[in-house]
């Protein structure tokens, strides 16, 4: 009897532990919480209640851009006597001033601060999940729920109202590391959202890596102007998840074979080059070329022929004579030169961190050996345009599309080899001079226009996610200032015939990412970065292990690595991998506890039965 009671007690404790673990696991930071204050909004399309959020000691009422002040009422979520500057709630926002700090008084005599923040210039999206919570979706990237969506355009007109087949998480590092999550949306039926063409699948980019919230939009719109086919359209929108303000997002078309997206025939194919670890973890089919390029198949009717088609192209690009030794086809016969040049320029001009090795799309209208392969569409540029949060070895003299390798043991030979070919280089310089350079002269005006458009939403997003920024104007100035230097450098590199030396910098003392820079021969590399900490000894040559004097002019190609006066530490990439492993294992903790307790109970039962038999 004592063992039976012990078993019941152990089992009860196990159940409580499992419930506690699952509760901790399924309530991630940033999820919806019940709010003591709400904004009740009533328009001609219905009524919605939005949570008033507490951020850094202040309550913020994030008023949607399509709502007039008189349509919003501030009230308490409970039956309490709460006053705002001495006036009892509920209160119409039409009676209140925007951006003013109001004293909020509670029944217990405590006071806090409240501000009403309006928005304008961008669309507004309401997403409501079937469960009324984002907990399940946030628990794991692959989780999905049904839901509903309402979307208002920049002018406040209802653009869409209907059901979602699914809302799910997406992304890689942005999903694991950042609280602000990106999402994939699948509508029940095709719909034209904000004038971007009717389709079912849409992407909500969080831009959590980009404190400006403008980099993806800048590059996508520029690529479309430059004539790169199938460039995704995108629109800014503020998102509310189950009544909780989630910040400023970029609603984008998905890169997919579709009449409104990548419009290919049934014989066409679409692939995405990505890092090995990403491709291997996904469920989509892929193939690996002889140079270890991982290509994930997004659409194809003939996988075997597609692999041969890409391998033939790679052989020709990398061959000294520019021909595939098996088919004798030249690289010029196997690629669409115009699209590859445009894509190269986009990657290089905007210093794409991913250039040549991840988030790189290619397609063909006809899948056959000897068929033409096109470069594009563009995708994923939140880490570009001199983003200081991403690239530790940042400089407007950096080379990204040109680099022969992106990191230790990860070669990126396609674009590098093409650049070394005179015919490709000649086409590139002409395209840059005639098409790209005139568009780049308009870039500052475009960026400033974007900054002005999103200014209210930018500030609201900054508060919601505690973004480390000096404001949208400062972000715009940083981007345009950086790009001014970069355009000057690239014009010297491509149009002025000056001699340059290549300086390769190793990200850390164990390898990791490489930075490649072109320094005018006979000049000092002024952007050679200084490392923080007294233990940094300087930059050393790989060939001689000699210390480099930063004040000495560069007269030859240099491969440099940083040296420190401390034992070597594991690079951050390894730490991130460990973090990912811990997060993955943690999913199975509740199940492991149940299994363990089941074993304990089984053992206790066997012992009790044996004792009964002996008696």
C-alpha cells in the first residue's frame, strides 16, 4: 500500500513538472499577455480590441493608421475605476492629445504614465489565430494555425478581409535569435494584397536584423527599376497579432513559380542556393555540385536533367577555356548574361552578406541539358548596405560578389570566376555605367522618401522592440552616407582603370567568415579595423606571420588574420550551434520526464507484485 501511495505521489509530481516545463516552453518572450487597458476601435467594418502595452515603465496605446481618433475608446480590461489626468475611463481618443504623457491613476493610488502613439503612411494588418494566441506558433518554427486577416491600405481602405489557411513561422537566424518573428501566410483563396497581384502565399519579413527597417525595401525596389526579372514586390505594414501590437513588417511576395511571381512554363525550374546546414535541415529535395554548391529545388519536373544542366554550367564557368569538357558548351551559351550581370551588380553594389552562397535564386524556362540558366530573383538584404549589426569587418571598399570564398571551407566560385572573364567584366562595366549608376544617383532621394513615409511606424516599432537606433533620420543618413562612399569606390574600381590590391581579413583567430577588400595600390587601408580589448595584438600576414603596420601603404595582395594575447576561443558560430542544439533538445524534455516516471512506476509495480507473490 505504501508503494502504491508513493507511486501516485511520484506520478502526480511528474505531471506537475511536465505542465510547468510545457508552460515555460510554450510562452516565449514577446507573446501576447492579458492587458489591464485596451483600445476599443469601432469602424464601419466592425469592432476590434487592442491591448495597451507596457514598455519600459510606460503604457503605450498604439493607434492603427486607418483609425480616426474618435473611433477609438480607451478603457480598462477590468471593472476598475481608473483615471487619466483626473478623467475617469472610458475616454475617447478624440479627447486626448497624441504623443503626450498622461498620468494614469489606479484604484490603489499608484500612478503610471500613458502615451497614445498614432501611425500613418503604411498599411495595417490584423492577424487572429484560431487559438487566440501565438504560443503554439512561437513554440517551434514549423508549427502552424488557421486564422483570419484584415488588411487596410495606406489610405485606410479595407483591402482584404478573410480566412488564413495557415500562419507559421519562417526564417533562420531571425527566428532563433530574435523575439520579433517573421511569418509565412497562406490565404484560403488567391487575393491581390495591396496591388501586388493575386496569390495565396505571402511573407511577413520582420527585418529584426535591420535597425533601419528599410534595407530589403531599398534593394527590392532598386532591382525592379534596374530590370531584374521577377523581383518580389513588397509593402510596409504594421501588424497586430491577436490584438497585440507586433511592430512594423514588410509584406512581400514569396519567391515561387506562379503566374504573378516567377512565371515559368511547366518545363521550367526554380532553385535556391543556400548553406549546407540550412539545406540539409529542410525537407525539400536538393543536389550538390562538384564544387560543393548546395541547390535546393523549389520547382522542377525533371530533377535528374536539372542537376546535369547546372553541373554543365558550373563546369563551363570554372574551366580555364570556359567550356564544359563533357558537352563542349561554353559558359556564354549556358547562362543568360544580362540577368547574371544585373544580379552580380545588385549583390556587389549593396554589399550583400549572402552573395554567392545563400538565399541565391536561379531559374530556367526550359529544363534540359544545354538550356539557359537565369540569375534571380533577389532575396534577403536586411544585412546589406553597410549594416553595422552584421558585418564586423565593415568597409565601403568590401567585395562580396567577387570573393572566392565566404568562410572557412566554403567556396563561392561562380560569381568570382565569371568576374574574371573579360566578356563578363565588359558587360558588367557597361551595365553599371548606363543603367545602374544613373539609378544610384537617385538613391538618396529614395531613401529619404522611405524614411519620411515610415517615420511614425518606425518610432512605434522602436518602442515595441527596444530597437537600438538614433531614429529613422539617422538611419537614412547612415545608409546614404555609406552608399555615397561605396559608389565612389566602385566607380573607381570599374570605370577609372586604377590598380587595386586585394586584402583578405579573417573574421576571428579561428577562421569563420572572410572579408575581402580592394585597396588602391600604394595607398593606406584606412578601414583596417581595430579590435576591442587590450589583448588584441594586431593584424598578421598569413604567409609570413609578420605584424602589419596599418600606416604602411598596400602594394601587394595580403591575407591577414587577427592575433590575440589569450587562448583561442570557439567562434560565435559554434556557440550559436550549441544554442540551437539546446533549443532543439528542450522540445523533448516533457516527453523524457513522462518516460522516466513511467519507468519508475513500472519498477515499483514489479517490486510490489514480487512481494505479494512471496507472501
